[in-house]
C-alpha cells in the first residue's frame, strides 16, 4: 500500500485492500489462538508448581480453559475449509415446497423458521426478499438474503431436498404423511464478477405485493417479477416499498442464480469427463426429518444424525453443516465421519 503507484487505479487498490482484509480475518484468529496456547503452557507450569491446596483450584481453571480452546480450535478448523471463491460472500437461500399442497407448504414454513433461527445463532442478519403464502397454511416459496462473513460458505451445505415424516396436523384421521421441500443456495455476486444479462432476454412484471393469506400489503405496484426467458429462471422480490429497490434486488438474485447455473454446468461436464458418481445436486434428498413414530434427523450425505429434532428445527444445524464441510462434500467424501452429537 505504500508503493507510489498503489493508488493509480482506485478499483485495483480496493480489490487489494479487500483481499488483505480477508487474509487478516483468516490469520489473526490463528495468531490469537497460538498466544492462548502459550498462556496455557504457563498455567500448566503453575499447576505443577502449586501447593497441594492451590492445585485443585488451578486445575479446575485449567480444565475450563482447555475445554474452551478445544471448541475454538474446532471452529478454526471448520473456517479453514471455507476456501471457495465466494465462500466469504452473503448467501441467497430459496425454499420451494414440493407436491403435497398444505402439508408441503407447512413444511416450507418450518424450514423458513429454521433458517431464520440458524442465521441468528451464527450472528448473521437476514433480509426476506420474497415470501409466497400457501392457500390454507404455510408458504409455497421464500427467498432469504443471509448477510455475514462466510454466510455462503456455511449455507451452501443446505442445498438439496429436505424430507419430513410426521403425523399430519391437517389430517383428521391422524395419518402419517411425507413432505418434501427443495432448498437452493447461491452466493450473492459482487460487482467485480462479470455476468452478462441481455435485457432483451428479460420479462419484467410489476404488481402489488401481498402478505400471508394473500392480503395486499402495498397499494402501489411495487413487487417485481423478473423472468429470464432463455433459462426459465424466475425471481420475485417484494420486500421493499420501492419498485426500483425491488427490481435491483431481483436483478441481484438473478445474477447470482445465472452464475451458479453456469458453474453447475461446468461441474457437470467435469464430473462426466472424470466419471464421478453420486454428486449431491438440486434434485437429491440430503436430509430426513422424522417426527413420528420416532424422532430423528439424519443427514444422508454424511450419516450424522440426532434425536434432538426440536433443537434442529430451532436452528441447531452446525453438526450437519460442519460434518459436510469436513467431508469435503460433495467431492472426496470421508466415508468414516464421526457422528457429531
């Protein structure tokens, strides 16, 4: 940054600064952890040198510090796996209910709540870009913008089909039902990434935004639906009162989805070339949530499971996300992952 020519191009300088800041965020926690290890060595020496009466209190403090450091080391290890080009970016997470009407719509609403709680747990912020209400209950689809450091790196583990098995609260005969919802996750693309969009390939519709139950929440045509004709991708945004802001947000989501589509096509070609089998894709079931006749949530990619179904639905997803990252899913899976309870 001290070079005479560093600021000749402000755009290039900002890219270098952003890269430097990213490296600092990755390195500084490791440096701080190393300092804690040194402090722990000193504490061990104190315990060894302490009198019999002092040793017990020192040992308790030492045990507490070791436990905290093991948890911190685990978090640092997981963060070290987030090396993808866009892992540090915000995430755009979409939920789409499957066939099954009210049952699937209610399941989509449960997932909507689960991901909101998960984001809160991780300290991410959320902007609801779009929610489409079901006819009787739940939602048919929703789009969330999850903002925060490494939001996409973590959220991408949720991409796939989620299956729910339970006694239906909508069935008077109390029969067991199976419902499916698809979750898609793409990275929010920054302005320096070039994604060409031909405006002649877009159909833009505007209409009044609506809330749950179909009631209107705005008296102007502020909601925006953009259809990318050649790919068939449809994006809706209605969270802002301004049509211009909704259009900008919808274009941002469209850009991200088109980029991800291109990346998926390239990955598919590579997998075909190398003969890789078993890729986790949009249509693959990744996790099963059984509420009746027993309680179990199981990730079908890693084998990780838990009987704490309520905790999972309240946003406790880290055991699944971390195991997926450790396994290097979908490539180079570790077949012997330890179950993380």
